[in-house]
C-alpha cells in the first residue's frame, strides 16, 4: 500500500467522522425522539390490547349466537354429517344433513375446461345457504343444525331437525325431470316461540363463483348477480365493479348467481320482500374464481306450520329454450322470465335474435351440422336477405361514380372556401337532374348494423358453441390462441387469437375496397376530407383487435366470414356493372326530366330538388330585402 492510498483512506475516515458529528442530533432532539418512541410503544401495546379484546368479544358473540341458534334445538346441536345424493339424467346434487342444503351441484353432459365429462357448479364451501328464524328469546340458524334424513330415493329426501316435545323443522326436497329442484320447509309446534306478528325469515345465500371457461376475462363479463323484480323485468349488478350490500327495494321473484353458460337460481313462491341486500365482488385472474356473490333477503315464514315456505332451485345451463321449458315445470304459477338470463341485446336487437336468429340456429343445429358450418350458413342466409339493400347501396355509389366528371364540370367555378355552400348546392342540382339520391347508399348499410350487433350479443351466449371445434379452432366459445405467454400485457392479455387477427385483417382489406370505391365518386374538397377518413378506417380494425382478442373465436369467425362474403358481393357487383350503360340510362333519365319539366321527381331525389328550390327562393328573397334597404 503506497503513501497516496494511505492518505486517501485517512481523508475518507476524517470526512466520515466529521459528517457523523455534524449530523448528530442534539440532546433536546434525542429526548424528543425517546418521548415519541415511548408514545409509539404505548400506542402499539394499546392497539394489541384492543385487538385481543375485539377478538374475545367476537368469539363470545359467536359462541352466544351458536348457543342462541341451538338453544331450542339442543337435540340437533351435535351429530354426524350425512351426504344424500339426488340425481337424474341432467344433474347430480349432493345435500348435507348439516344445514340440510345443497353443497355440491354437478351438471351432466357438459365438459368442464379440464376435459372432465361433467361441470361442477360449486362444491363444499364455495356455496352456502342459511335460513334464520327470529324467535322471542333466541334465533334459529339452520346452518348450525344437524338434520335427520329419511324418505331417501334418487329424487327425494326429507330432513328433520328435532327440538323435542314435538317441535321440528322439516325440509322436503324432490328433484324434477330436468334441472329444477323443489323445496318445502315446514315448522311444527313452534308457534308459541315466535311473536304473533312474526311472518318472515332471513335468507342468506352466498357463492364463490368458480371459473368454468378458458378465457377468464371474457367469461367474467357475463358472470353477474341477476334478479327478477316481481312487477318488472330482470336486472343485475355491475359485471366489472364491486358492489357491496346494494339495496334492492322492490320485491323479487328470484335471484340468480349467473356464469357465462350456467346459473344457480333460487325462486321464492311468496316472493323475496323488498330491501334485499346484494353483493358482487370481482376476483383476481388466476384465483380460479370469477365473483363472490351474496344475497341477503327476507321471505315468508309461518311459525304455525299451516303454510310452508316453498322454494325452487335451478342448477343448469343458460340455454334459452331449456330455460323456457323448465319454467313450465315451476309449481308457483309465476311468469318467471328466466330466459332473460340469456342476454340477447337491446330491444330491436333482441327482437332480431328472439324471432329470427334463435329459430334459424335451432333449425340448423337440429340437422346435426358442425357449429362452424352453422355459423357459415347463418352468414350466407343473412347476406341473402340483405343483398337487395347492399345492391341498392352499391348502385347508388356507382351512379355517383359515373356522374363524377359532370359534377366536376358543374362545380369547377366554386373553388374558394367561401363557395362551399354554393358548390354543395350545385352538386345537389346535378344529382336531382339525373334522379340520383346521394343518401340512398347510406341508409341500407345502416339497416344492416342491427344484424351485426344482434350476432355480437347472440354468439357469446350460445351454449351450443361451448366445446365445439371447427378447423383449427378447439372451442368456438372461447379464444383460439396461436401463441400464449405467462405475463399479462396491457390491452392484449396473455395470448394472440388467430380468428381475431383474421377478422381485423379482413376488416382493413374491406375498408380499403370500400374507400377506393367512395374515392371514385368524391368531388373537390370531399376527396381531401376522404384522406382524413382513411386514417379512421384503418384505426378501427386496430381498436377491434384490442377489443376482440379475448372474445370467443365463434364471434370473430362469424365477423371474418361476414366480411369475406361482403367483399365477394362487392367484387361481383363491380365486375357486373357496366359504367357506360349506367351512364346512358342516367342521361336518358336526364333528357326525360328536361323534356318534361312538369314531371315531379319521386323519392329522396324529389325531396332534394324541392329543398334546393326552397333554398333558392329564400336566397332570392334575402337579396331583394338587401336591395330595398
């Protein structure tokens, strides 16, 4: 070690010593710090004491609640859990004698996302249901009681909780032929334990809704807590934001914990009274669950036992036709509208899906065709129906295209920005002379928009597509990744969907085709404005990619096929349209109108001409008024 190195170390040491001495707190600061440390320590000790006291208080409250809930049913305080299975060809339900409720529901005939032959809607603690009866001296919670099971068969079971001296709570279950479970709860000998005015009980229903499909984000959009108002329609809590103890003032017919393709529904014969509390809490991706649902409700209860409390439960698929048929199995005589769990869109769109798409879909699926072929055939049918409108739209554009040289000649003197109004008027005059309506090409295209929106709502809700493969697509109800990765990328997710890419690319190509056609008919400043429109038309497919990358491959495939056929129709119309003949027809019409000035133009062209004449008349009046002044 040389002299310079030793000198350097000494200087560094001196700097550290001086810095430590300079930053050293004063005696007063040290005393203040000790006081603050002491206060913090005392606060920490007090906080720990409060936590222990609160925990002890909660434990005591829990023990008291348990004592209260079983004081009248000491014979049911202890026991062994007994599992009873009710089953038919559609469902298999496991009931637990502790609480006498369904603890596991399996829907048969639908593969789960792991390839197992049946779908488990919930199992064990993923769902709970408690009925609380408020007596004079204590509360009775059915979830704390052990019931005795008898009258057991594949479709029936009776659970009885004994309080002694002839006091019992009896729960009867019987399973229908499909997905409907019927339930009746009767109290025997309990009338004196309750206030004479007491005619309700509390119902607390919870579920941690499991993820059933491959695409968490897409499935989560359709997982909702839905309810049916007694004198109204259905409604639901937000699919995306957290809602806790949302107050529902109206009386309800039923409440559903709904997934994309399956639902658990609880129906009350005597309604769920107003002021229900509903909770929906979204879960994190990767947790295996979509939402945490909870419904706190009140419904009818007769302590005398003369009138039982009756419920019905539906554990099954969100199939429009199946929900319609199962609704007829209800013994309550209510208009349940359970089919609205299958969302078909806004009113106009819903009517298209309700009275067209579903019937066509049912017919085609009844032929035993592959679901991919069904989507292609539906697309072809819709294109055939809308072809007259598409042709009318194209011919309107073609007329404007062949008239473009004449429009250029008629408007060439209006090149200044302040002359744009006159230029527009001159164009309208030319269109009116030839009987051409520039707006007739837009209206037919607008009429087709509800069909696109209808399919946007129908395809993701069609359970028939679930698990169905076509070409490279393994499951038409979820995305079809060509590449996946572990980390989530904002705006894209963790995969690239091939059908989404095909849809977006075809959208760009179709936009290029339509813009080229529109460009051929633009005059003057319209052509400049068209350049700005081009960027918007190119940005839309990019936006669609971020929107639809998580969507079902069936929906993306439908849009891809629809655009493909639209482009094919446009190409055929372009090839079969003779511009010279079309211009000759327009010239003949112009001569006819010119030789017969009394003839009125019909349709939109006539209205445009009338508007033009009215504008000219008003302009002439304004000029005369200026001259008079």
